[in-house]
């Protein structure tokens, strides 16, 4: 049965480790707390990182208004993604990558929009 020497947690009648079950329950509790505080967390992320991310977008986009639009679109997209789980440690790398990709996509769309009609006939 339970061996203290091996330090294994006890099993319940279903064979699920109780420690694992407790971790799932704790995760669900934390998830509920995150749901309740979602708006507050979002607002804090926005206030703490908006100007930093706008400056980052300006590295790629020379028009500051377009850079701000890209950052605002990023924040809208994470607000709409309720299932997105980012921690304090992973938010900035995620944001940098998403904004960089959006800047690249912006330039791609600008190239397509500004192509001359003659170049498409080749």
C-alpha cells in the first residue's frame, strides 16, 4: 500500500492520486478567481505595458498612429480570447511576438495595396 520510503501519495478508490486531484481542485479555484478579476487583470496589463508596446511597435512602423492601432488591436484580441492563459512571465514575450507579427502583416498588406496594376499582369 502506501510506502513512506518511496514518498508516493495515497490513491483513492478510483486509482487517482489524491495529490493530483487536489492540484486540479486548486487550479479550478484559481481559475475562478482569475475569471472574477479578469477585467482588473486586463486593465493592469494595459496600463503597465501599453506605452512600452507602442514604443516596440514604433521600431517596425514609422507612423506612430498605426503603431498605436496595432497595439490597441492586440489588447482587443487578448480581451476577446477568454481562454488565453498567460502569466506575468509569459505576457511580454507573447505580446512582443504578436505585435511584431502584426507589424509584418501590416507591411505585407501595404505592399499588396500599393502594387501597381501593371505589375500584376506579368
